[in-house]
C-alpha cells in the first residue's frame, strides 16, 4: 500500500495473508467460514508451491491471540487467462472452517451487478510494499481511494480500452495498492466491491489507475463453488 497508514489492529478481521514458508505473498479475505477470496495471479507468484492462509493477524511476525495459519484444501479460478488481468479471481477452500472471533470475521461482497459510482471513496488494505524501493510492512496498512469511471480509465493515457465491464478502476496518484496487495478487497461502504489485481504492475502513478476485479460480475460462479 503506497500513501496509506497502519490500520487500527483487528478492525479488518476479514483480512488474510497468503504465505509460502512464512513469507507473505498476497492478500485475501474471508467470505465464508471455510472460504477465502483472492486473485488467480497469486498462484503464479507462489510458483504453485504449497501455501497457507493466515487469519486474525495485524502484525505478520508478532504473537497475537487469534492469529491462526490454515492449510488449503483446494482452489478454484474462473478459468483466468494467465497473461491478462481477465477473471483474476481465486477461491481458496481452507482445510477446516475458520474459528470466528473478534479478530476473524467474514466480509460481505457486493451481489448487485452495478458499477460503483465514480468518486465513491473506497478503502484497500494489505501487507504489500509501502514504497517504490519495496519496503515490506510488518503491520497491516490501508488507504482510501476514489473510484474512477470506466470511461476515463479506458482513455489512451490510462488503460487504453483494457478495462472490461468485469473490472473497475481506482485513483493511483500517490495513494495506491502495490506488490503484495494483490488479492485483497476494495471495500466501499463496508462491502467488498473489488479484488486487487496487479494490472500494469505500476504503483503510485496517476497515469495507471489501479485495476480491481468486480466481484458482483462473478456472483453466479462464486455461489456455484461455495454450494
Ligand atoms: N497499483 C496496481 C498494483 C496492484 C497490485 C500489485 C502491483 N504491482 C505488482 N504486482 N506484481 C509485481 N511484481 C513486481 N513489481 C510490482 N510492482 C512494483 C514493484 C516495485 C516498485 C513499483 O513501483 C512497482 C508488482 C500493482
């Protein structure tokens, strides 16, 4: 997260850290007791190694009462194409149901397939890098970002018609998501509307707004997997 700040501990109890050998790779969030949502590209970042899901954390390293590392029973993606940002969504089934408490809670996602109005202030959180030199935070960071219309985001100087109706854009001037935030939720009025995707991988440059997968465009698929 660029341009953000450390969150109040455990006020985002749905946040997940996808880890390989104790190293944070991607974000994610709890959508049901046994299911975490993230980004399909994160599987590539993990070189298909075995990964675990950390829930209940604020600090990645310190001992915290409700931190718990879960194994993964399986994953599913809507046939994401590896090279593009299309369908960059991942559902992770935990090996057991997460034990819910004040530090581990489910986050509701948007089921109505309507665009978030441009200018809406949303929030993205993660343990991704906090500077272009790649500083890794130990504690969860968050930043508030305004939504940019698809029409503006598709202009040539921005993403030049790459933004489909299954994606949305948020401002990236100074404040932005970045490496390691992929898979985390874009939350607007307390509901997950988007999932961080790396897109052009650029961070903090106003010319390349952040790209987020629109969750409401995948409700049918999500419900079919969770059923
Ligand atoms: N803001 C969009 C966004 C969301 C999520 C991830 C990303 N970036 C990245 N995703 N994957 C990456 N692998 C290597 N480098 C990357 N970005 C990077 C790294 C150092 C300095 C810098 O300015 C940008 C990324 C970008």
